[in-house]
C-alpha cells in the first residue's frame, strides 16, 4: 500500500511539474522569491519518491568521490 501511495505522489508531482499552466497554481509565480515554492516542493517530492524506488538523484550535481588519494587544498595527495 505504501508503494502505491509513493507512486501516486510521484505521478501527481510529475504532472504538476510538466503542466504548470493547467490553471492550478498554489502560489502565483509573479510573487518575488516565494512564487516558485510550489514548484520546488513538487520537485522535492518527486526526487524523494524516486529515491524510495531506488533512483537516487540527490547527488546528481554534488561532489564526486576522489579515487587514488585524498584531496588536500585542491591537490590530490597519494596515501601510502
């Protein structure tokens, strides 16, 4: 039952993001700064739903792990 609810939330948030001009706008976009909070929330819900099903996109733009040594002040240092 939980998987069904998560899939439903993913579908609803994806539909909200794909069709923002469907007449359903919780917060008007013309308001400075807070106008995009509803889209940001829908995106956060969508990413969380994908993570539930094993597709983790949260680190897509994050730092990558270094291989072959440790990073020290912008340089790679070999560890013995």
